[in-house]
C-alpha cells in the first residue's frame, strides 16, 4: 500500500471527512450505475471511474464555484462535487427529461455554466482548447479563478492536446491540466501509444511544469492541485499534473477488459484509494466505524432517492428531438 | 448618405464598430495582430484595441475555434479568423462537434455566440489549398448558421448580425471580392438580418439562385438575356443556412424556372438541397427541370487555364439560362 504523505496545505478533520465522504459517494454512484447497466436500465454510455476517485476528490475539493472544470466521461463525481444533485445526474444517465440534456445525450456531455462545469463531447482532448478559452476569459477579466481540465493519457496523443497546452503556455493562462493516466486507452496499453513513461514530461515542451504523482493518494493529488492552483491564481500559468491510476472496470460497462491480466487488476485493487485513505483516517482517529456506517447510510439514501426519482421521471417529449438546435 | 468601402474594408468596419460597442467582442487568429491579417482585414485593429483583444495565435485552428468556444461560454463574442477557409478543416471538430451540438446537448441552456470568419473561394490563383468553398460541410451540420455576403453592404451588415447572434455563425468572405467589390455600406448599427435573401434583379422569366462571388456573373448573364427578351430574376441568398425559403419560393412561383449557380462543387453542394426542396414543395409551379451551373467535382487547380476551365462564369450561366428559357 503506498504511503500517504502529510500535506502542507492543512486540512481539518472535518475537511478530511468531507473528502472521505466524496470518495465514497462517487464510488457508490458509479457502482449503482454499473448495476443499472447490468439490469438493462441504462441504454449505454456508462464509463465508470471506479478506482480513480482520488483524482476527482483531490482536484475538486476546495475549488471555488467560479473555478471552471472540464471533466471527462469518467468524472461524474466532479459534477456532484461541483454541486449538481444526484437526482439530476441519475436522470441524465437514464436519459430522462429531467437530466441536463433533456435526454438528448447520456454520460457527461452536458455542462452547467453557472456551476463552472463544461460538458465535453466524445472527442477526447476536445475539451482542452475550450479550457484554454475559459481560462483566457479569466485572464481578460484579471480575476484569479482557475480552469481545471482533465484528460486521459490516451488523449495526450490527440492534436487538440498539443494545440491547447501550447497555447495555454504561450498565453500563460490560469489552467491546470490534470492527466488521469489509467494505463489504458480503451484496450491499448500505454507502451503502445507513447514512447515515454510519463505524460508529465510533455509539459516541458510547452514551457510549464509537469509532475507525475500517485493518483490513488487523495492527499497527494490535493497537495499538488493546491500548489498548482496557487501558482495559476498568482498569474504564473499552467501546470500539468499526471495522476497515475487504474480503472477497475473496462472502458465502458460493456467492455470485459480481457486485455488485462487478473494479476494486474488485483495489484491495482490492492491500491484502492478509498481503502488507503480509510486506513489513514482511522489510524489518525479521525474516522470511526460509527462514522463509516453513518456515511454509508447517508450515501445509500441519497442514491436510492436519485434512482427512484430518475426511474419515475418522464421520458423526453419526442418533439424535443428537433428542438434547441439554435437560439434564434 | 452611406460611404463607399471595399468588401474587405466593410468587414473590418463591422468588427471595429462591434468592438467599440461591446467589450465582449474580440478577434483571434493567425497573423491578425500587428501584422493585420494575411489579407489586411484586421489592419490597424491591434493598434486601436490592443493585442489583448486582437490576439495573434499559434498555427492551431482547432485551438483557435476551441478557445473562442470557451470564451463564449463566459459571455464573450469571439471572432475566430481562419487564415483561409481551406484551413477550417483543421478546426472542423471544434465547429461541428463542440459548437454545433452545444445547445442541443445542454437542453437549450447554453449558447455559443462565436463567429468563424473563413476567407474562401477561387479565381485568385490560390491552387488547391487557398481556393476552397467548404460551405456545404457546415450547411449540412445542424446547429450552425452559414452566411456568404456578395457586396460590401452585406459584408458589413451580415458580420455585425453574426457577431450579435447567439448561435455559432460561419462567415464565408470571398477573397475575390475583397478589393473588387466596392459599394455603399450601412452606417452604424444597421445590420443585415441573417436568413434573408436579397433580390438583386427582378425578372419574370427565370430565377437564378446564387451567392458570393457568383452573384456578379449571374447579373451579367441576366443583362445579356434581357437583350434577348428574357427577364431573369437574380436572388442573392446571402444566408446559406437557414436559407430564405420564402424568398426562393416566391420567385419560383413568379418565374416557374430555376437555375442554381455556385462556386462550390456540384455533388451535394447547396444547389442539390435547394433543388430537392423546390421539387418537393413547389413542383407544380415548375415549367422546366431545375438546372445547375457549378464547379465540377474536382479540386481547384493552380494554373489559370485549368482554374478557368472549372469556374462558373457569365458565359456558362448565360448558356444555361438560354436553355432554361427555351425549355
């Protein structure tokens, strides 16, 4: 089990417990979604981030409402942490009219500007140029808000990655590029898609710092993020943080992931970010069994409510298949 | 009394006026800053507005469009310049998948008020990659508006309308017209409404539907036909999507004959769609098959001889109109 370092950005016990709550909530939400897929309740488009939760919690925790995030298809938890309700997210995943897109697209292709959430397309890396534009708006306004943009190691091979990071470096924009390096682009392992070991090395070519960290250590992610946020807010430009992690499930819930060995999966499961953090918190006497049970019950109730709401919510009006294409 | 400007100056004046009026408008693209743009369209703008609002970018069409989209989500109205319309393919995904779908996939909650300026068209010796007319790609994609002015007046008025529009607008400015098309432009806040065609010449015997640099040869051809006793109505579409169905149908109902002229290639060019819609909805008004004069299904070659062999011109339009009138 990897060691957890103390963070120089102080966190109170209450804050640590909030992070714990989010790790558990995000995991539970994805697990319940996965079960709904198996029950045939979700049409498609479920890409869980199970095993990668520390990245979302470590980067989103403590963000301002005005800080913009540009999450990936696996980052449903980022929507929750930024303030979208479980009900809305579940309705979105079940293609109901109460979802963010009125049932027009599943997954996370729909953002919430008032909460600072951008919804990307399925074109991986295509959120990065948009993140540059969002960050440019903050620079124009001379405000110290920051954009946090996520991408996979696979997307770091897409042209948009290069164009966006280069432009962000040239313009010295307040943007964090968070790499969720989960070792596989669908089925293609890292060594088949990159001739280097660390995506973080690519930052050097754009004139800013890149660091590779343990993405399963929520405090390590938090610490690196806070440092990068402080630099971005001070006008010192972008940072690339490569979070090494692993997705426990396949690319989507329909992918059995035969391209990986059981040993490899088991090894990474032993590095479960939640178990690691739980052990740390109980060792610090911050977390008790009683608290764990209380959190689990609270999360179950919230997600039960969200599923019941989404199941009961009406399907979209067929007329809406051709509306909302243009504003005027 | 409105002043006379070239088409190019009219485009610049639209941007300058909108940037003075609205601090949320800015320009970004390759060489648009102190250099003033490859064609000089943004000349002097960096001096007036500063390089923070007239932004030189790296050669990164996808990031230029994506950056415009991102800023637009925070209330800005960016004008993204593609140096040539030919290069718009490098920013294609951001336009067709990011901008065009944004409103739809957000349940109508989000708009993308960007303008992508695309200097298009041939007859300037540009060869394969500096002459293209890629408007049909964007007409085909729901969620976008596409305009293509033919006069200085419309160049200004349509660009102002595009900047103020809440939807993504692809603005095709024809390079052949930059300094050749000169005329009065609207003063101040007057705009040319998106979605409205203009009747450039009235006639009763046949209708020409056209746009961009093809309007002038169509008018030449109409004058020639007039000498032969055939009065041709020339409709300048101005907006290609949403095209002005009412104006098109009204003219067809009047003339019962239709020729479509565009510089874009024939197969699945806008003419194919217009032809289909007219046949679907106004078949009983037609006295002759719809005809098209377009670029052949080929690339734009460098040699003057080869390019001239491809470009629609007044002679070809005249001949097509004669056949149409005689049918």
